[in-house]
């Protein structure tokens, strides 16, 4: 199955970075397309979007200053199917993307995504003290997967911290 395309351009406020596309996203060609994924609901409830978007509208986030990409392009059923080699290649590719596109904020959708990218073992939610790319704030948010055991309200509160940072 083919990966899905990034939605990136220079000067975005926030780029959301996931592990990799789900099988459903691979089938539809749209980010966060699994019906159990709460990404679109979280963005709306956190005040990052004025309405709840549908996955088929993922590319329109560019119009409001947001981009979408993943550390690994290959769709899988679960993140534990990603190989060490894919992560190694993905880290290098993601760094190149962030250096080229220079978003204000790189929002890692899941601690594990940031840990794979940064190599850091201990990570707190929210903005990180040190950025991996000069001029871009690294921000760690909970995964939007329906498998995450945090309450939705707690997740939304963490994403809400992005609102003042993006301006």
C-alpha cells in the first residue's frame, strides 16, 4: 500500500506529525481517516479549527496555516509494525522537511513520535525546552488514536496550549 501525500508549504503555523498513516488512511489517501481517530474532533474542541473537519478535507488545513506529515510514510495497522530502518530514514527525511518548510511549530501527535524523532527518552507534554530545528518550536501532544487511554478532555487541554503559540 502506498503512503499518503504530505500537506506542507513554507511558513505554516503548525505542522502536525504522526507516526504513520493507518490502513484506512492508506485506502482513502487522507490523513487521520480511521473513524476511531479523534484528530479532527480534538482540533475543533481545542479551538484550533472553527469547525470539525472531515478527513477528505485534510488538504484544506493549509488554508488556515496547518500542515500534515508523518515520520514514516508506509501505512500499517499499528505503529509497532514500523521497522528500525523506516524510523532511521523517516527521522532524516522529517528533519529535512522541517528545515525546508520552517513551520513555527512542529506538533508531534504522540510522545512516541517525538521520542523516535528526537532520541529523547523522557518527554513532557507541550512545548519542549530545546528545538531540534532552529526557529521551530517542538510541541508534544498526545496521540489522537482511539487506543489512547487519556480522557478526551485532558487531550484537548494539551492541544489548546497550541492556540496562543501559533500567533
